[in-house]
C-alpha cells in the first residue's frame, strides 16, 4: 500500500472515531499544586526491576533531600539526586512513585509537564500498570519513556500473550515491534517511537514542554503528544471534563482488533520513575546511539556517570498537572497522606532504540500504519 493510501486510510479510520470515545469524560482526580504528592506511594527500595543503579527513596528521604517537592510556581518536581558524591559500589538516590488510586477502562489521563528527565545514563518513564494481578496480567501502558540524551519519546504496551498492533492501528508514530507480549523481543513490548523530536529531552524543555494524553478505552488505547505551542483548546479548556474526539491522529494507537482491551487491561495505577543505567540506558551500544559517548576499556555506565552528581542536573520532571478523567470506576485509599512501601516487582521495558531510530527515519515520510 502506498504512503498516500495509508495516510488516507488512517484519516478515514480516525474520522470514524475508532481512536477515541465520543462524548465528554468527567474529571475525577487532579494532581497539581500543593497537594500533588498527597496520593502516591514511594517505592522505598533499590531498583529491582530494571537493574538500574539507584535506590528509589522513601517519602522521608525524598522530602528531606528535596527529591520531590513543590516549587514557588506550584509545579511539582520529581528528581534524581544531583548533589551527592556517591562512593564506589553504592547507588544514587532517585524516585519511583505509584498512585494510590487506580483507573479503569473508560479513563483518560493528561500529563502537562514543562521538563522531562534526560542526560547520559538517565532512563525516565511515566507509565501505568494493572493493580490487581501479577505483572503483566492486567497490562502496562508506557505513555512516556526515553533514555540518555534520546531523540524522541517511545510508547509501548506490555501484556500477556495475544495482544499486538494490527492493520487498524492508525497513528503518526513509527512501529518498533508489533507484539505486546512482555516476554517477546527482550521485553520491548509493542513500541512506537514518536516522530516529534520535541517529545523528549532538551527539545521538549526548550519548547516549554507539552502535554501527553493517554486514553484507555474499549475500542483501543490512544496516546497523543502536543508540544506547548500546539496544545488544542479541547485539552487546555478541559477543566471539568474532556472530549478526545477532535484531538486528531494519535502518536500511538493500539486497536481492540489486535488487543482485547477488557481482557488484557485492568484498572491502572499511574507511575513516575527515574532510574540510571540499567538494562536499557546502560548498554554501551545504546549510549552511543542516543547522544552519549560510547564506553571504552573497563569503563561502565555506572563508573562513568553514576558516581558524578553533576551528570544529573537535567534529570528531573517538572509538572504543571496530571489530570484523570473517567467514565469507568476508580479505586484508591481515601487517605491523603503519602506512604512508603516495597511494592511487588514489576519489570520495565528494556526498549528497542536501535529499531526505534531506524523506524523513526522511515516514519518521517508519512503516517505509519501496519499493513
């Protein structure tokens, strides 16, 4: 199928409403301002999911060391320690927090950020995970994920066997892998690389940030990215409810035709984390293809970067708000206090950046659709 025909097909599919649920979805939770951190659990142990060289701080350490805090401008900061000289064989403090509330099929979450973590050895993500089953039993949705100096955002799903990207999945990003099964392709999931370089790193920050929209619907899972100057009124004016009908072609879309959403996804808890090095960002080949010098001799990602605090001056989220809209049910602890606990082990994607970068070059010529 030609690029023109593919693009036309994508427009037809989008106009049929396959990528969005028509009608208004009410606001059920807004994480912003002084109460941003009120309903989150701090991981409180070392990174036992991706072998990153960090300790995910508990609430007390995060507060005392200002790894999570609210600025004078009412933005929320989530950061890696960039002031401590770490002794050899010790790990650097960083953050992983999980929402105490979970959100069912029929939900939309909107992340408005002015800065995302980046830098050599840095591996940040904003994602969601099923609350009620052993991973990946109720699915994982990666809204934002990148490594090192990066180039653009990579989105993905991680599921049980039987979920994949199909020909009805019309979107603007570039496909890395079609299988969403967590144990295929080194756990890279069905990744899609955004063709917009402003979706990650220094370009995201220099553009004033932007907005990521994730919709978990029975018809499929959609992820949109809008740079600050391109945020549509349907998002900026969504104070009480949101309608995704007119948001246009998403950056990634996973159609129900290839992935039975009700079967593979349960209520999702939201997660922010920043790890360092690890199974993806720490590989020498990945460092060298994502804007960082290749390792040489006996050097490792850990010895080259983690021991030096100044490598992490840009390793932080700065967030205006995270808003959740839902027509489905949501559940959570009614307490407004942040707690710390060791959560069940959940594996993270180790990505597929070599495939993503190659796919990105191809994807720039038109809308990507699997045919």
